[in-house]
């Protein structure tokens, strides 16, 4: 594979991340630290990214669970559902957001589509201006990477930066995070 493809892919990710609003990221981090319990959800490859984020939230000492796991508690007032839906139209995401809202929880959405159905249900939407699988064909295609990979890659880097910010907000040190890492591997 050409080094040029690596450069192009990294440049695409960098361009997306450069467009993110730091103040909105900070606000999302405050919503997470203010939540009593945090539930997370994403579909497909986005699920892989947000599940990794959930692991880091756990390492920070926050109460977090992945929707669909048998240990996921009920959400209610004071809790937050953090979902990623690049295209913002996945039926499962919409149903979960409606359920969380009806129970009194806050919906925090990460999406590429600020006018989507999910964005309309969100209490707070963090827009990641990246190509998703919904916008990767024909004239709308802007990335060398396949399908929604630019969005998914941006999620990974964004979540890692959010973990750094959350560590500062909570006063949790890298050593304390490491102490919460499993010893069952």
C-alpha cells in the first residue's frame, strides 16, 4: 500500500477533527461527568468505538454500561445516554433515545448529520463533520477511506481526547485509571 494513501487518510481525519468546536466538546464532557449513570450505544463499527470509550469511562471511575449488555441498568433522571449515529437515522438509536427521554435521562448524540432525526431527539448534539456510510456514494463521496471509516476514525481520536479532558475534570490520574484496568486478561 502506498504511503500516499496513509497521508491522505491521516489528512482527512485531521481535517475533520480540526473542524470540531472545543467548547462543545468541553460541554459534552461536563454532561458526562454530571451524569449519575452513563449508558452508551452505537451500531456497527461505531459501536466498537463507543464501547472502547465506555471502557475508558470505567477506568475514570464513572458509572457506565453498554446498552444491550445484561448489566445495563435502567436510566432515569440524572443519567445520560451517549449515542453515536453518524447518519442519525438508525431505528435502534431513535428508539433508545425516545426511551431514555421518556425515562427522564439526557440524550447526548455524536453525529455527522445535525438535521437528522436523532439530532432532533438529542438534548445535546456534538457534530462530527465527516463522511459516513450514508454519504459515501456518487458525488457525495469525499474520502479515500471506505464507507463510514472517516467518521469512525474521528470518533476514536475524539473519544481519546475526551478521556484526557474528563481526567482533568474529575481529577483522576493516569495511575488511578490504570489501577481500575482489569486483571482478568
